[in-house]
C-alpha cells in the first residue's frame, strides 16, 4: 500500500464513522456500522432461463461470492423463479411484462433488453434477448451490473455530505453498496397510470453516471419526473437502462480492439436505445420523440451517442441533455489505449501467462475477474484518475477525437443542452487529500493525471491555475474551504480539464449549426469544501428535494422533452448559447438570469489547445 494512501486511510478512519445508506434498494441496516454489515436482500425475478441474485459487500470481503451456486456459471444468479399475474401487462414479441402501480405512476423494472453477458458472453458485444419471457414480474428493482467500489477517500466525502445534511440526497456519489452481477442488462420504464399503446407520449431516456465504474438504474427512480410532467399537463415516459461499467464494459488494450469488443458499455446503451425505438410504443411512448439525457459519465455517454458512427445517431433520439460531461476521447485501441490496464487485469486474474489472455478472462470465474478489476486504481485514488474506464477510439463506434468530430461536422443537428456545476472538481479531489504540497501536486499531474504532458505543459498549467486559494475551487469563496494547501488549486484544474473545457469546446464548435443551450449552476456554494459540486443538479432533476429549484429544473427538462426548447413561461429567459456564449446561471432557488461562458478564458483555452498532451490517460 502506498504511503499516501495509508495516510489517507489513517486520516479518514480517525475522523469518519460509517454512515448507513439507504437508496431505495432492499437494504437491511444493522446497528454495526461496518460495511460488511450492510446487506442487500436477494432480488427474486422470474424468467424461464434467467435467474438473478444480488450480492453484498460482506460477500466480497469474506471471499464467499456466489456461494452454493447451482448454475455452474459465475455471475449468473440462483434464485427461485416467480411469475406475476396481476398489474399492468405489456405484450412484446419476446414476452409479456407485468408491472406495478404506485399512486399515479406505473413502473416496469428489470426488463431484459439484451442476452445476459454471462459465461462465454462476458466481454462480447450485446445482442437482443434470445429467450421468451412469459408473465415476467417487472415489479422488483433489478440487480446492478458489477460495481467497482470507490476508495476509502469517499468516506471523507461521506463525512462532508453528512455534516452538510446532504447525505440522503447524494448517496449515488458515494458509490455502490452491492457488488452487482453480470446478468444485468435490463431497463426500467415508468409512465403515467392507465397510459396504453397509442398514447404517443414524449420519452426521456436516462443514462446514469458513476465515473464508468459504478452506477445503476435502481438509484434513479424517475417517478417524480413523470408526476411533475403530469402536473404540467405535458406527460412524459421515463426509461433508464443498466449498462456494463469498469473492466466489464470499458476494458482497453489491443486485444480488445482486435476482437472488436471495445466500448461495450456504450454498445449496451445503443442496444437499449434501439429497444426503445422498437417497443416503447407498446408502453404508450412515441419513438420519434425521444430525449436522451445523462449526468457525469452518463452525460459523456450521451455525447458519445451523439457522435457515434461519425455522427449517425440513427434517429434514436431527437434531442439531448448533457449534465456535467462531454465526450473527449483521445486514446485508440490500435495504438494500445488502455493496454496497461488490460495487462494489469490479466496479471491479477492469473491470465498473463496464457496464449490467449482474452479467452482466459472469459473462462475465469466471476469472483476472480471481479477481484482483479477491483485492484486497478480509478476514481479518486492516488494512483488513479477520474474516468479511468473511459471509451476509446475504435474506428467504428467511437470514430475520432472531439476535435476531429467537430472539424468534420460528425454530429447530428439536433437541439442540445450542455451545462456544468461551478465546482466540478471538488468531489474528484476529496480522495486526493494526501497531495498536500505543491511538489506532490506537480508529481501527480505529470505522472498520473496528465501523463502525456511535457514539463512546459505542467509549468503552464500551474501558472494558469495558481496556488492562491482565493483563485481556486470552490470559486468565489476567498480563503475559505482550504481542506489542504493545494486542495482548491487541484479542484480547479481537475474540474476544468474534465468538464468545463470539453463542454466549452463542443458548444463553440456546434453553436452555428444547431440550437444549443448551456448553464452554470452555482446553487450549492454554501456547502463547506465542496461548493457547487459535481452532481448537485441530480436531486433536483429527479425531485428528491422539493422546492423552487427542483420545480425550475424539472419544468425546463420536461419542456425540452416536449418542445425541444427549455424556455418556460414564468421563468427567466434562457437564450441560445450562440456566438456570444450565453449561459443560464442557476442558483439556490433556480434560474437567476444570463451570464457568459468566458470565465478562466486563458486557462481553459490552453487546456483545449493542448487537449492531446493534456488528456487524462492512465499510464
């Protein structure tokens, strides 16, 4: 264990008590606050061929993943089958799916949209379901795809959110409490009660975030968004899909590229979008009125879906919303992008001596693969980088860099909203607390975060992002919020490099060709150390926090899904981004008015002008 990480763990364990987290999952909370005592009730589900079981962190720690499995295939669950005969019933050509009703919203959860990627289908491209599902019980929250657990540093984030009385609203930022399973490619549909085929309602399809390491649909119940749309008499249908993350969904390396199995998580999303086109009409949705939206890694995914196949979105959606995330791929599979991670995974899994390491990674049991993946540092870890498991250029799905796609005009001309929180980098920096000196910060930037950068690049970045706390993030807070001497400087660099710079580049490059809107959200400035941090729009979009700010966000998102314009009577005008780079500024009570996207102009321009050498690429 590295000394820096040991210091972090010592700091955290002496100051942080474990917090029991409940996330609308089947959770049993014990008096013992040890993470091994947080259990997930097994999730039973009916299928003639597919059985499911979710796992808990205790299973991972004591080495008893998939005990007494009678399936013969790790990653495939072993619960009893169960059929449902009551509730709203939707007939599709591969089965009928029986949902449930909660008030004025009907929900269908855990609908398979792909053949389970288990056994020899691990690390393969997704295909539509091959099985028939009769009387499928679509009332139980589905298991997540295998999750990478965030580092101990997130316990400090947990502490900060708890002290700010925000822990219940932001638990998705802390990461998963269930290991998940490989049989996970399902989606959820939520609609107004009594809606039937032929209603032709607009559809909002959500892609969750989680640094492409964790995340699941069961964290993002869209019922409140559906209810809000009904109250406004502009009803929508909500859809969200599970997709593979971390090494299961975004493994790099030449072997992966040569096999044509790169970017599996994006391909899962694409198949789910095709499912929506084929089947959403049976649920009362209009496949020609789909708005795709996502946050963080989900927003990056939305951006990739826009530019996939040289900008051919195949008519799968007519509008898009990117909340804190823009695709900016640099690495290619052909040049060995992600090769170091592939080699590490193979070594940790005991496959490095095999003639066909990729086949070995398919042959090993789930437990071995999962443990190997978990040893590779990622989100908020000293030797890791944010979004380590990222999409890479494969020449087919992801065809070019952001600069290349913009130069070729390889993107659909559809309405888009793309915005950020003001202090995007603070959450990313909490796990890097041991970087307490300028020397350690420089070393991290040059060896890990900007591993391709020249010495001059690093010098220029540190000049453009000085160590003066008053210039750092959380912005506009003077000398307050100094968690460490370099925390605010580091948060400013990480936030701009990962979020603000690529968003600005995309909007400047597309604004002349299609209607685009942007926003900057400063609403949570009062949160100690974190400020208006990454993800603070999510509780408002999903209606977890009642109030004018939530009404504002939901009104604009619902209007956009219905009219492809986020302007709403009674709210401040939101102009197009345009050549003047106009943005909507959002505050603690919602929309505040218009500002311009010119902050930190020289620094962000430098990041964009040197986006290849300053790309976040793991060594």
